């Protein structure tokens, strides 16, 4: 296991379609984060999981966005009824952490670039 | 609320020049962690350094050095004798109570040969 992987790397879709992205974290990492990054900006936090529990989802951009991590390993991020404004890079990161503060650095995947036509 | 500001949007230097990237943060947490990440043109974020709020010692790693000052809420990053391969976008990030990582907007560094 050499790092965080994300699939697909690129996704082009038409407005109104649903898309799903997958993230496979580093195997021993218990926390998984999703971010969105638009051009010229830093990563914007969306949600995160501690094992299979989604502990923060208020930052998801709308109710069209949802994420799962059913077995505490890989995670999926789904966007329903995509809009052109959803075009961005979607990043996944994983970390081994404990307690209330995330001490360790996050390891990022290469991202999935979404283009909505 | 936590916030990270990187006032320099873009910096251009000529190879071998020294360059400092500024980072100013805001947090009410007493325990927090600061990070720098590099995002090269290939796009994948690469971790550079972590510093906790109780450790104000400056750190040097090769051509990289970091200056953490709690009094001014700053965590600046200096590259000495810059090289073309240092060209990238650099992000400062903050993690405190509540697990979220807050990233700054980034500074795009261009090192010209």
C-alpha cells in the first residue's frame, strides 16, 4: 500500500447527471477526509469519517452531496444532479489520529477532476 | 472560527534567491497544529512540515526553514537558494479542536532559471 488512491482521475459529465468518486485510503488510517479544490484556491473541507462513522457533514455544499464509508475502509462521494458550479478537483486525504485534535499530517490522493458540461 | 491567511498570491524569484512565504492564522484553540504543504504542477499535495502550538522552535530542513511566532500568529516558510523545482503552490494549514483542517488560499511560487 503506497498511498491514497482515487478513482476516476478525471470525470466529464453533463449537467443533471449523478457522479460517484471513490477513495481508497492508506490501510492503517482511521480517518478519511474529502475536500473540494477550485482553481486558485486551497482545499475546502467537505466531510470526514472516523472509521465508518461520518462525524462532520455540515460542510457538504448542498444536499446533492453525500459521502459514505460503509466498512471503514474505502469511501465514496456522490454528487446528484450535477451543476456546472460543481466542476472542481475533489481530493481525498487520510490520517491516523486519535483524540479531539488531528495531530498527524494528512496524506492526500491525486484527486478526481470533475468537469460538468 | 479558524482561518488561515496567505497574503501573497504569487511570487516570482530568480533561481538561487531566498524567498519567504507568509502565513497568518486565527484560532481560539489552545492546542492546534500548523502545516505546510506543497502542490507541484502534477497536482498532488505533499506534506512538508508540522508544528504544534506548544513548540515555537524554528526548524530547518535542508534549504527549507520555518519561523513560528505565536505572538504574531504567524508560521512563515523560507526557501534558501531557491531552485526551479521549488516552483509550486504552497499551502499553509491549521488543525485544531474538531478535526477540521483549514487551508489558506495558497501562494504560487515561480522560480525562474
